[in-house]
C-alpha cells in the first residue's frame, strides 16, 4: 500500500490559546479570547423563464459576524479609550466637547502562534469599530473567577495574510545516537 509523503507540520492542528490582537501598530496586552471569524452569504433564488419548475441559487450579499474580544482586567486602557471614541459621558454634558469620529474605525490584525512562539497565521480585519464594551463584569466575592473586560467589534470583512511562510518545526536529535 503506498504511503503519502505529508509533512507533520501540515497536518498538526494549531492550538487556540496562543494569539495576539494588534491595532494601531501595537499589540493589545493580555487578550485571552477572540470569537471566530464568520461570514454568511445569502443565497438568492430565481427561476429561468423557460424552466418554471426549477429554481436556481446565486450568491447574494455577504454579512460578517461581530468579533468579541475578552481579556482580564488590567491597567491597560486600550479597550476603554477606543470604546470612548463613540460615546464618552463627560463629553455629553455640554456643547463644544464633542469628540471627532474621523478615526474611530481601525484595521485590526489577529495573529496565531504555534507552541514554539512562531507566527503561523495572520488575519487582517477591516474597518472595525466597537459596538459594545464591558469595562467591569458582574462582581461576586464568593467566586474565584478572573474579572474580564469585553469588547465587541463590528467590521466590514477580513482577509488572511498569505505573504508569510510557514515556520519549520524544530528537529529532535536522539540523544542515544
């Protein structure tokens, strides 16, 4: 029986705990959860004039699901500052204190690393803006949980960066030889 010549690096799945989120050319500290990148294309049905008994389907509009970021609460204010670009309570008290929304959209990068700390995959997510922000979760003194901040991003699509090359796996030398 012939065997396939497949590299082990091509079939080993990547673990989902080792990743970084980047915006404004800086890494966001301590992000510990990112929802999946999901898109849906609506099918559009139509019937041809000569074949009324058969319907055909063509692709319609594509919609992208929001992305949810979570991290343990830290002194880093990146989530809060971005969320405050949309609405900030002290600026709503009187006219003249409005904030410009010219730069509230950001391109975000999601990077996945392997166990050796090598970059294996990068996605660029376009025109993101925060639609929901949880600065402080429900607090419970009886719980032993980590306080989590959450940021929900709306966006206009994503693309996988294929410009990089796949990292090579470290080789193992048998000490007995």
